C-alpha cells in the first residue's frame, strides 16, 4: 500500500518497537498508526497489482525450494560464462518496451541475467581453490535462507568466479524485522519556534544585509540533490505485521542499496559452512581463503557523458562524484545525508567529524596567521633583534669543540628576526586561545554529533551484542561460562590469564617506546657529531650555517626513521593485540587503536619534545661542558635561542608527513588500479575494448583498508596533536592543517568514490575511542604550551628584565624602551684561557680585532671569571627560574579553569534539539492515542455489524 508524503525537515524521531507495542505508563498497547490522509475508496487496480506481486513471490519461493533440494557440486549449473550479450528464456518472453529496459539493466552489470533481480552482494572465489566442500555447504545454506544466487566467470580470468546474491522482498522484510531496521512511516509534523520581538528585528536586519551578499555560495544546489525521504519522516523498526503503516512507493526501492547489502551481510555472517558450533560466518571463509573477496556493488559508473546540470545524475555514485569528490567543489559543504545513505553511518560520521574539524580550524588559522603577521609588523620595532643585529663588538664563544670558530653576535641577526616572528607578545595569548579552542571544538562536536545522531536516527540505537572473535573461541573453547545477557554458554578467559597477557603486552609497549627513545638518542649523537663536521666544511655557506645544516639534516633523517618505524609498529601492535586475546571485535579494535596511537605519537613527537625541553638545557658552560659518554659535547642552542630549531622541526615534519600521507592515500591506489588496467590491456590488446560488468570493475578496484577508518582517523588525530601541543612555538600549524584538510576531504572522497570498492554500510553512534584520545591531547597541549612559553621561549626572561633589571625597573612598564640592554644582560663573560684542552678552538680570534681574544660571551646568567665565585649563578638566574615556575602554575590553572568552565556552560544537547525531541515525544503519545481509539472504534462497528453489541461500551 502507498501513502502520500509532503514537507521537509532535517530530523528524525524515535517511535515504537517493531511489534507495534509501546510501554506507556505500565500498559502494553496494541495500536495502529493512521495514514496521513483520509481513507480513500478501494482501487481495484491496486488490489490486482498486489495479487500479481503475491503470485510472483510464491513462484520465487517455489523456485528456491527446488534449488535448495537439488544436489550441486560447487553449483556449476548456475555458472555462465561472462558474456554480457547473452539473454535468458524469460527475457525473450518480455514485451518490446520491457525488453529494452531489462537489456539496459543487464548491460550495466547491476542485475541478474533476467534484468529484474538487483545484485545486493558479490562473493569471489577461484576454481583452483581447494576449499570446495565448505563453499558448497555455505552456498546451499545461502539458498536455504531464501537468497537468490547466480554465478559468472570473469572476462579476464576464467579461474575467477563471481557469485551474485539477491535478497527477495520476503527475506529483506524478515531480516529487517529481526535487525530492527528503522524505516520511514509518516511525515513529520513541525512547529514554529517562539521568537521574541528583539530577535525578530535582528533577523530582519540580517536578511536585509544578506541581499547584498551571494546567496550561500558554499551550499550545494538543492535541485541536484535527491529528496532523501527518510530524513523527513518519523521512523520505526520495520514490522511485517504493520507493513501498511510504512511509506512504500515501490518494494524494490523501499530498502535502499546500502541497507539491502547490510541485511545480506548480516545473513552471510550467520550461515554455517561446516558442522560444528564455531564453523559459521563469511569472515571465517575469507580468513581461510575459501572466498577471495566479498563486497557490495557500486551503483554504476561515477562518470557520465552528459552534464549533471542538464541531464541530472545517472546514479548516487555519479552524484557523489560531482557534488562531493570533484576538486571543483572544494569550497562547498559536504552532502552528508547522501554520504550516509551510500556508505553508511560510520563513514558518514567520519566525514562529518572531518568537516567539523576543518571548519573549526578557520578561526585558529586566522588567529595564528594574525600572530605571525603581528611579528612581521613589529619586527622593525623589536628592541632585542635590533640589539642583536647591532652587536658587532660582542664576540660569542664557539658552539662546538676545536673546529667551530668565534663569531660575532650580529651574525645571528637573521635568526633573531625569524625567532621574533614566532616568539612575540601575542604568543601567550595564542597559546591560551588554542587551549580554549581545543575545548570548544570538542564540546561543540558533542552538540554537532547529537544533531547528526538525531537526524540519522541513532540516538536510541544500540549495537547488537557482538559475536565472540573466532580466535578467542578457539583458544578458550574448553572452558565455558554462562553469559549473563544472552543466557548461553560461551568461552571464558580466566582473570589470571588475562592479567598475565596484559602485563606482557604492556611490557611490549614499554619496550617499543624505549626503541623510539633510543632512536632519538641516535639523532642526538648525530647532531653533536655533525656540528663539528659542518663547522669544518669547505663550503662557506655550510660552514657559516653549521647549526642550521645540522638541524635540517637531523630532521630529515628523523623523518625517515619515523616512516621506517611505522612499518614495525603496525606488526608489533598486531602481535601484542592478538596476544591479549580480546573477546570481541570492538575490544580488539580499541586495543589495537590505542597501541598504534601511542607508538605513532611517541615516534612522531619524541624528537620534538627533545628539542623543546632538553636541547641546550644541560650543556654546562665554557670550561666545564657536560659531555655524552665523556666524549661528545652536548649541543647548544643558537645564540638567538632554541625556538628556531623547534620551528624548523615542526614545519618540516608537519609538511613532509602530510605530503607523504596524501601521496600514499591517493597515489598508492591510483598506481595499483593503473597497473591492473595495464595488465588487462597487455593480455587482451588495446584494440579490443572490453565492456566489463560492474562486479568485475569493482573487483579490480582496491579493497578498503583492513582496519577500516583507522588510518584516516590516526592521520587527523596526529595532526590535531601537532596543531595544539606545540602551537606556541609554531603559530602557523593551524593554517597548514587547514590547507591540508581542505585537500584531505576531497582526496578521501575521491578515494572512496572512485578508487576503492564500496565498503559495507555499517552503523555507529560516534567516533569511538578517538574522542577520548582527543580529550587527552587537549589536556597535554595545555601542559606543553605552558612549558614551551616558560622554558623554550624567551618570554619570561624578557619579562623579568623589563620589570626588575631594565631601565623601567620598578615603574610597572614593559614596553620596547624597557628592553634596552637586555641582550647584554642575558650574556655572560668567559675567559678564553679557562678553556679545556679538547675544547680550545683552533683560532685565537685575532681576525676580529687584530689581537688574540681574551674574553668571549655565552647565553647564561653566571658571574664573571674575576668574581668571588667564578661562573656561579647570578641572582637574575634565580629570579628567572622562579618566574618560569610561577608562570607554568598560573598558566595551567587558569587555562584548566577556563576549559572546565566552558565545558560546564556548553550543554551537550542544543536547546532547539531538546525541544524537538520533547515535541516529538508528545506527538508520539498523541498518535498512539489516536491509533488505539481508531482500533476500538473499528471493533465496536464490527460488533454492531455482527449483532454482538453490548451496553455501556466505551467509547
């Protein structure tokens, strides 16, 4: 039966259980939902069509019963050679008009040979595979479940067999009811929110202003997007008993392709292939090699000869390519409802989160760019960089043993100016802003996720109780315990066994972290060794910039080590996760995700932590240098500070990592698919154009990653860490992240639509364990930024000088005039005759003044050599140290208080969403009452008609 529909909205509603009963105030009601319009007269043509449909269904059922009982040997009777022009006997009996339509359906490779049954799922195996008996039993049980099956050999390789599966209406309805698939049953009723006069006036003024602006250039044209009916309707778990309540225009399209594939996959996961309790499910057959691949089909080609503006979209895949995956729409919003319909809620949530993260990066990138431009505009007025550039008479001590020469402080003028671009008065403000930004991003994402969950019907959705992993069953099948939820016996892992496995896994994690630290230690040794090498280089350019050359080459080597260790980490994480023997797939996924994140995070950021907090902090002073293994002198900071090294580390690693990830994400599948097409052309010749069916086109595409969306999430989470953790040292990080993400969205979309097989549509309520990791990164970012500003930056020493030791001491001012003399006050004096023999430079410094130097300067707060305690710490050092510690404590407490206040003030549910949910709950009760009243009235009429009326009836 059909029901008319009208109206638009962006939400969904939660209605009632599949059986039609609702527990209302302790009573179970058997109710019916009234259709939208008044009852219409009986249409005999509709009844005739319904009878014909029933007859077809009965014929299909009898055909399936025959195939179930017929013996088969790998079902070769179903196998046809891959010839797209072949026709069946049924097709020859079609009328002329219908025959053309069915031929067209057959030619696109989305239907069976009869042109009527749509392909819902594809299984692929090889004839030469020895697992024949398992496939026989499995496919026999598939037909017993009511699924229809056809086989087709590959056009390229006759050894490859494609098994095409189709779920008839009866099977879809039965399993949709078991799976509680929610389907639309009635158009939504809306209400206008109450508006105050003041807000109405503001809206009028805004609407007048908008007339002069382009009309929403970032929004997609609504005329090109299809009307996704389920977004505008109340939904309820599908029930065959109450099928007349649902809006069914066409049974073939009532369940969309993603839902049909999900139902078929659900069936395949519960079909046995051998006798035995654990011999069940498609996943096990894919693992043991019985089947080579299993996937749903794409909805045809993503390209069309005609323009989408003039002829419309050929299919949803073509529409997604034009409106989402095309590079020309990079500035448009994503059609998330269409992405969700085609790929499922889990992938839709990933792109919703990625789009939200990218949108939130706009203010962060703008403020970061403002901080950088502020440094550019104030560069000429910076007193510190002026003094460094004018300090031609200040001779600095060598930064390495023997080969490093003395140098004028003015030689580091460029580095002092570059340091000011990132380390200026706006840096502290930006660090506080980014800490607050991270909190606001996460809190508003919770609100956004709630709206999406409401729109996509996920608020009350709960995952089914997961199946136990086959490896867990095989390991602990001898010992069973009753499941308190299902009441069935299941394998049980003893507490001592679980603890021992977790301890071994934790030890493995600790060992791998030590490997990363050892790699960083190797980079440190490389830096301290090559400083002297570059200082003695014959090229003047490298010799004069030995520290920059050392830092640059060390960062590149570190990046190569990071990429090599990434390969090792994946294998170690797999080994440790399998060693833990997680019970379910979600537990396995969470454990693997946490390990891989820890490995990748430590691998990517360990060298950055070294540069930020350890480089140049424990070097000692001239004449008493601290040495590595009593041999190599530890590396010192540049005369202009260590922040320039941290900036180079952040910039190079971030740019190289994102470029490499983008290449691997798109370049690898492109190369693989190109190589596959090249082999086909070599085997069949370039002159013959082969018209591959859709299943063979999809088979030649790359499968989705074995870990699902793990790589996509991990890349973005690590980028989020770069954007927040050391943002005080590199304010341009949000801008680089924004530019990368604008490309990333379209790159991922292009990959999903064109380069990958269609993934199975699966449901999810949120982004899972990644949200907790994001919260942890947000907390860590507050701590690291506090330490970067206090320890790595010169912000605190300048502040102490301005208020305590400068010309404005005691006046409560800290302008540029108060920084006069800061450079001289921050440098200590060393007597050259006090050098150790192995540290004494080859040059005596006579090239500066014509006579050998007696003194040189170095960055520290120490007493001069002729004082009572030579080279001891001055009072200014202790003042700076106390100010640094005080700043860390105040900064952390202040930012954490702001973060918690924001978290408290921002509710997880928007007010309008909460009102809509309450409104719809009220409407549900009204509909329930009307439906029950209608049922009672019908019963009363029937009793009167049959002469069984009673007195005192209600109503």
